[in-house]
C-alpha cells in the first residue's frame, strides 16, 4: 500500500456538525491520525440528525445518522468532557502532541477551558490551530453563532438561486459549510508547510460568511466590476446561452453550450445548421442579446426527442450535456462503479457502511479507507495510550473522574 501523504500527522478534532468534520475527514483520508473529541453521551450533534439511520450493531434503538456517516470516516473517537478540569487538562496534553487542531466553537468559547490558541501556542508553538465560525474571530458579527443556511442568505447565494421572479432558495446541500471545510483543508496544508519549514504554527480564522462571499465568484465580480446586481435566473446562465435545462419527450436534460463552435455543432445535430451562422445567434454575445428567441427555438427542436439518444449524439459531436438525475439515478450510473465512487466499510458484526469516496485520484499518494465512522468515544482509551502513553491506572482515574468515557467498560458494566 502506498504511504499516505499525511502519514505521521496528528489532528486533534474538536469540531462537530459539518464544516470542521468535512475538513478533518479529508485530512484523515490522506493518512492523518485524527482524534475526534466528542461530548460524552450524545457525541457529535449530527449523530441525531436523521432519519435515515444506519443500524450498526443491533443494540442501538436509533443507530447512526446518514448525516454523521457522510463526514466522519477514517477518524477515531474519544469521549472527553471539556468542562471537567481533568478532561480539559487531557486535551492540553493531546494538543502538545498534535500537529493540527480544528475547532468550531463560538469565538472565545474555548478560552474558559484553557484551550484557546494563545494558551495552546505556549504549549506547542508549531501547532496549526484552525478556528471555524459563522462570522470570524473579528468584525461586527463575531459574537454571533452561524449556520450554513444563514451564510447562504447573508452571503448573497440565495439571491441568485431559484426561479426567475420566484423566492430565494438555499442549495440542496450545505454549500457554505462544505466550501468552508474545503478552504479549511487548503489553509491547514499551507500552514502545515510553513510549520514544517520554520517550526512556527499559526491560527487560521475561517468563517462561513467569508467563504460564501468568496464562492460568489463571477457573480460577485459582476457587481464589483460592472455594478450589476445579479438576480435569480432559474437554470439559465447569466452570460452563456443556450446553457440551461430543456424538456424532452421523456424528461429533462441539460444542454450546456460554452462556445460558438459547440453552438454550430448543436445546430447541425438538431437539423438546423443555418441557425449556427445566423447573425442573431452566431456569437456568444448575440445569443445573450437574443436569449429568449434561441432558447425557445432549441426547446421546440428537442421537445419530441428522447433524452438518452439525443445526449449520446451530442457527446459524439462535442456538445456538453447530461440528464437531470435523481439521487438514486446518480448511484445507478455506470460512472459510479467505474470510478469507485462508493466505498463499502464492513464492521466486525458484518454491517456494511457505505461512504462516498474522496473525488481526487492521486497516482502516488491515494486516499485510504482505514476506519469506518466511529461510535461515540469508541477508541478513547486506545487513543490516549497511543498519543500520551497513559497506563491503565491513569486511564481508570480519568474514567472515574468523569473526564473520559470508556465505552467498553460501560458495556461490561451493563452486562453485569
């Protein structure tokens, strides 16, 4: 097996829900040893965010939510009570051994436990400490809590999402959270590179709202450059035509014409090559000016055709397009099997746990799938032995104080 790009890197994960766990899952996929700290008992909030739930051992009435499973593979869990002084002390000892710490507490929320950046920096100067919040460590909204939905709204994303003339809509997945998780990963790797060269760690301040504004991309730049306030266009593109959904005889497809050559090829395929050279439509700018007319004409030409054969012919002549799939159709597509898009974990009890693979295919340092998403605190004692060399007496003291939960001990006690 190839060595993971992040083998030997230790990550102390104090995050929960989505942005932080999405980041730490990526780090874990490439070999980092991720110690996920969870609240004793309930664990990560998303464990309860269902249905659906996956029954993993038959002994849990609810099971594990699909939401939690989506972003917590390749990690090991320790249930440590941060509010317990002994628990907080254990976290400080773990931070001293870590290369990276990821947290998404409210601004200042970890200071009362002695787990803020300045405190941990004094213990471990090389620590890369990534803080994910709704609105950042500074600025007018720093004290507020924030969720993805709020960031999508305040960051302008919902104003450009939805049908023309309709209500603003959030995306069907938590794009602000997921994008922040990706930016966190990139930022951490940059900071880790610096720490490895200099021995100097740093704090990374990432907010959902900053990220959502950055993700406006060309739409945000349209305002900054041209003073244009983009609106909702449904499935239309603001500047590229025809680039939208079209109704065909058996459903809905996407036709995405990105340049004049593709437009001429589409016109030829649809049996109207003259449209490709018509001055009203021959150039991208002309098509944008005459959007209504050309989109209506393309709709008329495809409405009685079956989508599958049409898309196959479009692919042959170099015109991008595709079906509008439901989620079940996505995972039935032969692409998924060919690209190993789904990985199946198998627990010791035989339960299969599906996981959507990391999309990057690295030729020398590929991802590895070592651990299925853990139960709350499942490997706590094991992790403390590995990271801190604690002996059984020290572990027992932590368990007795309530600072650490040992699930195996609890199972034995309940069986007595």
